[in-house]
């Protein structure tokens, strides 16, 4: 009977060990999955941080590009305005030179008419073109206006 009890106790221990082993095997996949989730969590956080940093860098680059384009556009508008001012100043200088030449020609024509009426000749028998220094001065004035 003592042998039978001992066998029963051994049998019970074996059953407990088998149950414990089965329980461990059943818990093992769940524990492994939990452990995998725990170990994957830092990697996932790291990936998310990298993605956020990448997105922030892209946004910063886009903002810098927009600022550059706006600055370039502003510079281009200023340059066009200066060109227009130069063209306007040059046109004004040319018009002033034309007016001066026309005034001189008109004055010469009036002198010629008076001289013809009086019967004498004048030295300004032909209309005179504006002198080159006046044109150079007009161009210099236009260039100075463009610089300011």
C-alpha cells in the first residue's frame, strides 16, 4: 500500500508537471507575443520620431523655398521698376533734347525770316541738330536717376 501511495504521489507529481508544462506552452505564445510587443514598442516610437523629424525638415525646406521665391519676386519687381524709371528718364532726356533742338531750329527760322525781310544773310541758314554733349548729359542724368 505504501508503494501504491508512493506511486500515486509520483503519478500526481507527473500530472502536475505535465499540466504545468502544458500551461507554460499555452502561455508561452502569449508571453512571446507580449514580449515582442514590448520590444517592438521602442522601435515603433523611434520610427514615428524619425517620420516626424523628416516631416518637420520638409516643412522647413518648403518654408525656406517660399521665402526665397518671395524675395526673388520682390527683387525682380524692384529691378523692373528701376528699368522703367531708366527708360522714363532716358525718354524724358531725349524729349528735352528734342525740345531744345526744336526751340533752336524755331529761333533760327525766325532769325532767317527777319534777315530775309531785312535782306541780310545769317549764319544759321540750316537747322542745327542738338549737340552730342547734351545727349551725353541726358544719358548720364538717366543713369544717375536709375541708381537712386
